[in-house]
C-alpha cells in the first residue's frame, strides 16, 4: 500500500473537542473574514450536497422478526466489500469522499448505525456493543445470506470499536481485513469522564442545515467542507416543537454503554486473525498494548497528519490490499 495516499467516547478526541469549545462559532458567517466581497454566498458555500455524487445507490434493510430498518449507502460493482461503520454522532455518509475513490476498485457499503442517520430501530438508545455487533451481523446476513463475499471491516471511532468486536468474534468467515480509524483504547477510556460536558457544551440548535454545516466546519469536527455538506444533513432532525434542527443521535443518553465500547479494545484488535490497519491522526493516540503490538509487527499503522479525528472525510483512507 502506498501510505502517501492514505489518508463516539462519542466522537472527536478530547483535545479537538476542547479546541472546539474554546473556538465558539461567530454570530456572522463572515464576521472574522477581511472586509472584501465574498466569492460566493453563504447559502452556496454551506449548501448540502446529495449522496448520489459519491455513492451509486441507497437501500433500506429490514431485519426479520423486528421493526429495525437500517439504511445503507452502496457503491461499486465488483471486488471485496469494504463495509464502513461510522463514529458516534456521524452517519454512513461520513465515508462519502472515501467511497468515491474506493469504489473504483471495490464495493463499498456504508451503514447508518442505530440511532443515527436514516436508520430506525425499536430502541435507538441501545448502543451497547453487543447490540451494535448484532446489527452488523443482521445486515450482512440480509445482504449476502450464508455466502458473503470477502469483507474488509472499516470503522471510525465508535464504529471502529464495533468493527473490532465483530472481527474478534471470529464468526464472519469471509472477513479479509480490518481497518480502524483513529480510536485507541487508552485515549478513549481516559476521555470518557469529559464526554457529558463536551456534549452539553456543543451547539444544540440550528436555524438551518446550512448553519449546522458551517458550525461543523468552523468548529473543526469536520475539516473538509464537501464532506460536511454531504454528511451533516443526515446527522440532524427537525424538531417541530422548537422549530429548528437538532442532533439526530442522542448520545448524551447512552452513557451507560460508553465504557463497553472501548474496554479491552486493544487486546481484541491485536487478537483478530486478519490483516489489520490502524489509521491515526497522531502518534499520541497509541497506548502501551498497541505500541508493543506495532513493534512486533502485528498490524500496519499509518499516521495521517493534518486531518483531525475524522480521517476518512479527506479521501485519505484506503483499506489494505487495495492499490490506491
């Protein structure tokens, strides 16, 4: 693999979230810019982009014996399936820019996890690691039956935890690889005590989708404006009582599950019997177990600097065994 082309806790790392809190969005979209004519209007700069510019199709998967419906974005027609799991508070469309490149050599499936995006379940607040793993298995079963193609699991942050736990169960016989994007047990566990404060301090209400896109870019949670334009709309829902947009995922109500996402994650990752790639935004994310494992050559690690926590939104991510 050419590493030069490589590119929660509910989601951003503590350092990035603290920076976001310190850098409150200004009232005017252009208040901090020089006094000169803008090259494009606010509504155009932050207007939503349609998913169809990156994926080929979308599909709802109904799970038998339940009222659960999972929304998928899909692209590509041949090759292994790159099955993407987003972080807490994001959606499957956070992989849109990566999918537009990966689909040239493989199939891509990006899933909206329960409580996120356009998926709908009987209990959107049950974000236990076991429930989310069962959701992935159920979707894969519905898609491919008992003969799934070669699958590379890719997970970002919370989704990375789900990917690791699915792989560690060793029941997905066609699993060909595992890619974990910027989540490490040590850093995540240390950040848990701060997450409620971080969630409560973020912007809660948006008068328009464009304002929410602007906030995500200016606050640093998504450093690629095109990724924000395509993915942020599905992370929101309109609240009729408040007459504004609010966050779709109610992460602050799922605290009981957070520790289960990350506890023992490093050892589970190292135990997975498939080729493994760990993409990090900085080497400070490594904990002791992963440092030792990396020195022993148990997985490939690539540090993708200047991207922030959501590495995949920069078209920098390419799963192993794909010559990008």
